[in-house]
C-alpha cells in the first residue's frame, strides 16, 4: 500500500515537473501512456470486457515505475521498464484477443525505438531486438483463433494498431534525420570556424583562397591579402592574463566583422594573427581602407571594464594567380615584420 502511494505521488510530481521544469520526452511518453491506459481501462470496463480493462490497469504500473526512475535520473532503467511493460502488454493482449488484431505489430516500433536509443548498450539492444523479432514470428506465424468479444471490430482495431505502430517509426526516423542534419551542421562549423573568435579558421581559409585563385586565373585579375598582427599581444597576456587576451581576440574578430564589407572576409590565421581577403585589385585603395580600420581599432574601447589600448600592424600584398598561397602569405609576413620594425600600428605595402 505504501509503495502504491509512492508511485501515485511520483506520478503527480511528474506532471508538475513536466509542465514547469524540463518537458522531457520520456516524461511526456510516461504521462501520456498512463492516461491512455486508464482511459482504455474505463472504456473496456464499461463495455463489460473486464479482462482487457484489468490488463490496461496493470500496465499503468511499469509507466509509474518509469516516472519514478526518471525523477532519479536513471534513464536507462526507465527506458527498459517502459519497453518491457509494452512487451508484456502486447503478449497478454494477443493471448486474450487472438489473431487478426495486429497487436504484434507494436513490437516493430518498440524494438526500433529501444535499439536506436543511445542510453541502451549495444548488447542489450541486440538482446531486446532479437526478443521482439522472435516474439513477433511466434505470434504472427503460430497464431490461434479466438472468438473474441471484439471480433466485430477486428478490422477497425487492426487498422488503428497498424497506424499507431507506424507513427513511432516515422517520427523516430524523422528525429534521426533531424539529429543527423544538426550534427552535420555542427561538424561543418567546427571544420570551418575558429572556436574562440568564430571567424573562419586557417584550414578552411586556405581552401577559400584556392577557390579565389582559380577565379582570378579565369578573368586575369588580382586580389589583395592583408596579414594582421596585434601589437604587444604577449605583454597583454603577461600583464592581464590569458582570459583578457582571449577577450581582445574576440573583440578584434567582432570589430573586423563589423568593419569589413560583405565580400571581404577575415580569418584567424594563428595565435594573434588574422588574414583578410580584399577582392579589390587596387592595393592603394585597399591600403586606405586598412588605415581607416587600423585607426578605428586604436580608438576603440574594449568592453567588460578593461581600458586597454590595442593596436595592430598590417602587411598588405596584391595576390597574383601565378604564385602559390604560401608564398603570398610569406610576402605579407615580411611586410608585417617591416611594420613592426617601423614602430607598429601601421600598414606596409
């Protein structure tokens, strides 16, 4: 009696938990199943089919147990409890109703949803999947006729069960597709972007420049590249700490995104260095823009209460289709070194 009260209490708490806290998928399934089985039990009892009413009432117990397990974060045990509860209900219902109602069809989505769940080990998934398969074969092939009181509704019940069995399969596959697309997007972002600054990373930008190189080969044009280095960045790290250094890097990345036009692209080339792609082929025009950008950076105020004066030096080159990207970056690096030697906070071409 005490255990029953605890299960009912867990169910009532789970409703509040569901509506006011996490809205977890597992709790949704459990609460929906409890209400469904209770409603079916009432219907069957009113139809004077007491055995089916009793089966539905008994099948509420594993769902209440699953709710209790979820509240204690024992998700794997909850999933297995739900799965075996459904499995037992299918077997008992088939035994009572007999063949032709399609009750055994429920085993297919059940095995699918359990085996793809990441919380279930591969071994347990194989065992449960095999159990569902063998049970389905037995119930479907070695069937027996039973003059059930619901025989007149056999076709309607069969259609309903097949529809309800197919829905979890479709929903599960769509969920897998959605997860796959989302994970693919995350992997692509990791492959293309720097995690700290959210600018393109060196690996992706190299490919980007190769594509631009092929374009200028076709139309015999040029583009400009600017290698940017934060002045005295090591002193910022040593004096203020690496956390502040990261703030500086993020700030400059945001600054570049805001100041560059839509067809100009920046990447974090490495450490405190950034590489900027400028599609214009006039290096003097590019220099004018970079000087405006350099002055704006020097006059900018960093957020979070750190009044740091940050400047940067630039090495600007005009890239030609005949040279390789590594050589072009080396030329820009030599000019950047010249800017540093000439007093920093300047653009060299």
